[in-house]
């Protein structure tokens, strides 16, 4: 992709552009700086300038958080739930989309066209509009108030997108490679596993990261379909914490928020470029 | 192993890619499938490999009908235009892959791969990946992979067209030598008639899904069965002029817009079936034309442009509304716009029906 | 004689995917089932069944007991007379229209400033990365940042800013202007999507167009007007429709930041359905409210399929660029 080169423009010329970009981006930068700063300080002046270094805001890591008589559960089991949720979503979504993407890209079977069209429509169709019916379905198959229930719902709602992305990766693989594999003696499964999958490793990891982050950030389904506190995920936990501490202790909220944000930051830093591309730019962006 | 294609037809939707093809390839023969893009030659090759299944007809390897067999059961080796090497495997793993899938013991695999790698001068590259070696090397890996399982039939799909021109010419000889050494029945798909002429024992010329002719390169060149073959084989291509046949007594003339030439005895016999007044197409190769001064049986024209080729010059001459190419010696110094006379080597002419393009040669 | 060599590589003249291969012929639906089966089960169970259920439920008075008590059109009649629903509908209209404007307009502005005007690719990428942050941030934390930003005491960023600069007393922004808050909060997220999609589209314009325009003496404005915008016509149309759909149905951020309050002032249609179902446990009525969304969503999805075709629908960014 060629970068648009503008040779004639000098610094003076582009100054207004940079000033504009800095001004509009500043609040975002400040907000994230605040999150960081206030989690480590006992007091902030003027909103963002930290005063007094403390680790007290991070106390939830080693002790219970109490507010009056109510005590919040420890953050560790909650974190474990979030890992379980995001991990299961990732594994299921990757495996199922790899299988289905292969069928849609490389196989020919009756109903394929219908499945493709449905997939496209569902892709645009927002799952949250179906929350009430999903509640009923989960109750019916006895997966209400269970992390697995949320996992299945989330995987299903993300599958059309993930499958289509994987299909796109498969489509790029030259047919000759598949033919060569058949001539060398592969059967269909060997072809999928030994020849095709290794070609799209970067694509698989991109889909996996995307699935993990989506699962990790998941809020509305956990909030609606999980009632027992032993099933709470970090998103629900934090939502409750915000409800109780909002006007009392931003330091604690910032620390907890930052704790929740860690995997996102890590993945964002290591895969920022590819994530940007697949997230909304399609595969090739 | 001999290969027989009998009444093979393959359609994609309503498009007929291969139409009722019959081929008889002898054991150890090197055969080219030659034709322009879309002529069905690649489809034919893929049917031989077992990737595509014919809609009609039979494919026989040796004495066995393999029409319904899967690629992996046919024991063919194939080399693709883009080589289709597995990018995630090293050169060694690529070559070893067909053997691994046959569950051969590891030490035998290693022996065989090393052996063939030496033959193809790949010893030092075994740990590299396809992306780390040159195009020519990739091609040798592809050949090694195709041959390591000791197939009975070798299929080559435009194996040379991704190489640069120097390498392509040297690989032509290499592959020809290899095929002769191994004595393996080989089918070679190409759109380049030079490759087909220089490498193969026999050429099947295809156009729009149908077989035009299947014969030796010499025969196809000297006695093309129809105008398509005549035009497709030979470089620079054959010239064509619209003429009318005129019989006056026992003399036969070909009359063009601005010329009238007499047929010699031999040509008269060969083309005896042509009627008086029949419109035919005269074909003559550039090397059978000579620029000369005015005389008997010459055609007057005007130099359109001169293309020096190094060894000789190619002179484009305008004759009426037709344009022909003439090979002239290196020291020829005609200029654009000058009038010239072209003498035809009348023993080397071809005449085609203006209706169906078929050759009007009697014995053909 | 190399100069006579005919065309170098041949495009295969038939569509390979349409080709029935030997191996493919055998793979009927049964052969494909191991590959496509798990996908189908999940899609049917959590997509198709819920769509049907939503519609059926809307004709019942289902409550938390989840019993089917069919009541005919009662829910729909109630919906027509429901004042809160009217407010929600009006809010939704305002919300979608204004947010769209930010998403597309501001997204375009960001795209053009970070792609076209920024000399160094890395600088543009840095700003794009900053704008992607909110999108990558879990909704709960994004909401937390807004709650702090708008905190009614001088502790909040906005109040601290205005207090210092204009000596203004602290205001409760969420209480006084919930709709702008909701619109801007969602707009920032959507703008980053617009930014990425439009940037990709701008980058895909062949560079020769810019060179040609420069040679012809075009100013930046001319280039934007006559080169970039015509190229971005399809992506912009696509973004607009796509975002309309997701804005209509998304309510996660609103739920977390204002929860529709105060007093229904920022209640939108989708959130109203949520509140009815999971706040007051009127599942049947909530479903009836959802059905409206389901119908709109299906229509928009079908229209998009018709207008943009397969590829653009799935690869949101890889939109068609047609001059």
C-alpha cells in the first residue's frame, strides 16, 4: 500500500493539522494516563496530577474489599472466571471457524450458498437484539447462570465474522497447493491439517487474539445471564464495584480497571498493527 | 506406462473445456499439450492427475482404467507452473512429503531424498524454505518432489514459464535429458510452441477444447493440418494471403490483389483438388520468402518496417491490404516505404480452405 | 527470437471454484458435515431459534416464570400507547442521527488527517492507535473513564478544567445533558471505525491519481473534493448503513454510563426493551419491543446485501472502491 507522499508541504503547512490531531486526541491520552496515575496515588490534583504514591488502591489483590457491611469477593476467582470465559471462547471460536471456513472455502456441498448468505446476514445482525430469547434458550438447555452458557452464546454470535475471515484466508491459498497435496497422497483431513492450516498461522493467531479480547471484554451477556457471584467475571465485578465506589474511591476503581485492562494492553502492544487490520479493516485492510 | 484418453469430455457449467478428446500416448513418450489459454490443455492435465473427473470418457494407465481413481492412487508426479511448494516446509520436508504420506520408514525416506537432492543439485539447500531459494531452484525442488516417489507418469504444467528467459532455455535441455534418462511417460502442458517443438516427441495441438492434431513436431511444422496449427506453430508465425485459384490449361495460378503466381509441378499435384475460381488462403513461412528484384513469380510490395533481430532481419512488407513478414539477411538495407519484390519458395507453400481453414494438401 | 514469445502467464479460463473436482464431487453434504456441523449447531441454536422465539414471545405475557401465556396483540397495542416507548423512539432517532454524524464525519476527518496530511506514516499510525484505544478497551472501563471525566464534583476532569479556566462551579453533566454525553461517548468509538475504514480506502487509491492531480495544479482541497471523496463514496455509504444498524441495537455503553437516565432522558429503544425484560421482567413486552428492531435489522441487512454484495458485507473495511 503506497503511502501518500506530499513532498511540497512544509512544517508550517502541516502545523494546523498536527495541532488539530493533538487537541482531539489529548483527552483520550489524558483519560488513560489518569487511569494509570490515580491507581498509584492517594490523591490527584486538578484531575490528573498525582500526589502521594501508594499501593493502597491495589489492595484488592491481597485482601477483601469492604464497604460498610458488604464485603466483595476476592478478585482472584473472578479473574479466573474471566480467563476461563475468554479462553473457552477463543478455543471454540478458532476451532469451529477453522473447520467451517475450510468447508465454505474449499468444499462444495448442497446448501453451501444458503449457509453463506445466512452467514452474511447474521454477520450484520446484532445479537444483543436477541437477548431475551437467548435467556429463554439458555434456561431451556440448562446453561443459565453458567459460564459455559455465556461462552456458547458469545461464540455463536462471533462465528459468522470469524468464519468469514478464516474463509478469506483459505481463499488466498492457491489451488495448486491443494492439488499438489492430493497428488502427493493427502486425504481431505491431512490436506486441512498438514498443508492448509500451516499456511494461515498468522490469520489463526489474529482471529484467536481477537476472540480472546472480545471474550475478555464481554459484559452484557455475563451481566444478564450470570447471577451467582461465584460465576462473576471481571466485567461484572467491576460494574458492581463502580456502582458502589463511584463517588468514594476512584483510586480503587482505577486500579481495578487497570488490572482488568492488562491483557488488553499486552495484546494491543504486541499485535497492534495486525489487530488494527483485522479488527475492522477486514483481512487485508 | 502408456496413457490412453478415450472420448474425454469435461464441462464447467455450460462451458465445454475439453470436447471428446482422444489421445494415445506410448510408454516413455514425451508429449506436449500445446494451445492458447483456455484451450483445455490444463484441464486435460488435471484430469490425468485425478484432480478433475471427466464428465465422459475413460482414462487408461497401462492396462488399468483409472478414471475413477483418486489422485493419490494414480502414482503420478506433477510439477506446477507456480511450483506449489509447501511454504511452511523446508526443501527436505517438501521432497519427503509424498514419501511420508506413504508411511515409509524414516531412514529410507532420508536416503531417497538425499539421493534425488544430489541428482538435482539441491544438497546444500535442504534446510532452506522455498521462499529462501531462487525460482530455478524452486523448480528443481518441485521436480524432485514429483519424481521422488518414482511415479509411472510425470505431468508438467507450464513448468518453465515462471523462469527468466536464459534459465528457461537451459532448463528446456535439462528436462528433455532427464525425461530421456528416466524413460518416464511425460505429459507437458505449454502455450509456448518453441518449448513444445524443442522438447517433445509428439505434440497435441488443442484449440477451444478440441484436439487439432497429434503428431511429431516436424510433421506439424512442415504439413500443418489446418490454418490454426500453421499459425500457432512456428516463430515468427506463418504469413497468410487471400488468393483465388485459376486454372488455365494445365497451368495453375494463384491470383492475389496485385499479383499472379504459378504453381510448380509438385504443388500442383499436392493441391490438385482445388477448383478453378476457388478462394483459398495461401500460407507461407517467413523463412521461405526472399526479397529480390522484379522477376517471374514475384509479388510486389512496400516495406512497412524493418526489425533487426541480430542474426537476421525481419522485414514487414505490405502487399495490398495484407501484411507479411520476410526473413532477410543481416546485411539487408531496405528502407521504410521502398518498393520491394518478394519471391516465394513455391515448394514450401500451404493452401487452406477459406471456409473451414483445413489444409487442401491431398496426401495430408 | 525471444521477442516472439507469447503472453507469459495464462489466466486459467474457467472459474476454479465452480470446477467440480474429483475430490469435490464425492464431498456431498455428509462429507462436509464434520467441518460445517459445529458451526451450524451454534448458529441455529443461538441465532435462528432466538429470532423465531423473539417473534413468538412478543405475543405472550411471559414473565420471569418463563411460561407461555399467549395474549395476542396485547403487547403491540400497549406499545402504541406507551408514552415511555414514544420517548425512547424519539431519543433513538436523535441518538442514531447525531452519533452517525460523528462516526462518519469525524471518522473521515481523522482518516484524512492521519493518512493524507500526515507526512510520516508512523505519526499517522500513532494517532490512529490512540483512537483505537477506546475501541479495544472493555466497555466497563470505557464507561468508568467517562464517569470520572464527567464526575459532578471538581474531581471530574471536565469540572476541574472548567473550574480552573473559567472559575465555573462544578456541574453534574450526566444529569443536565445525558443525550450529548451518550452521543459523544458512542461517537468516539464509532469514529475510530470510520477512521480505519476510510484510511484503508484512501490508501488504496492509486498514487498516480495524486500525482496527476498535483501536476494539474490541484490544491489539497481540490484533491479531497475531486479525488478522495469520489473514491470514498462506497465506503461512506457502507459505513453509514452499517453504523445505523449497530447504533439502533447497541446499548452497552448507554447502560453503563447513564442507564437511560435521568428519568428516561437517554433511554433508547433497545435499552428500553432490555429494561422491560430484565428490569421489570416483562419478557413478552420486551420481546415485542425487540421485534421492531429485529425487523429493521433484517431489512437493513438485506438491503446491504443487495447494495454492497458479499465481500463488502463481511470484510467491513475492505469496501469496494469505485470511482
